[in-house]
């Protein structure tokens, strides 16, 4: 018979309770990244300076920049200079064209590849098994 059980049955002693397991840290909420969120994060980089009425058809617009990431007017496109890099937001781009009188991108409905996740700006403190924060 285990010692604690025999103590309780025979002597009626007051044995200290077993320690409670250490609290597990709460799971960190991670938000899925959508094409619209990616696009919004670098919209200024993706769209040229816009002027209402700058286009009437898709032919009035053109793709520019080293990574073909800027949607601007066909007239301004030759003068656009950008750095040569590929950012995650470029994966949200579908087609450059005339939208409501300005040259703008349409974005994909679903991002290609595995789902991206956005990590929160502030992570909760880690708790190690001894209970101290790290």
C-alpha cells in the first residue's frame, strides 16, 4: 500500500498535498495573413503616384520597377526606379490595370504556397517549468 494511503487509513495523519503542476503558458494567438493584408502593408511601394482620371483602360497602365512590382501609368513607367528585391506582399499581386480611373493592382484571392502567419508584435513572457519568467 502506498505510504500516503496507509498514513491516511491507519494514522489519520495530515500529509502535505502533492505540488500542483506548473502552469502552461497560454497559446499565442497567430493571425493568418491574407492577400489584402499583405497588399496593405506595402501599398505605397506597389502603386505609383495616383491622379484621378489618369487612365480609362487597362492599356493606359503598365508594370514597372526592378521586381515588376509597381503599377503606374504607361507614361510614367519608364521613369520608375526601385530596388531589386522580392517582398512577401508581391505574392498578392494579380494584374495591373485601370480601376476607377487610377492604375492599380488587383490582388489574388488565395496566396500561393503554404499559409503565411503573422506573429504578434509582443510575445507573452515565456514561463519555464520552474515557474520563473524568461
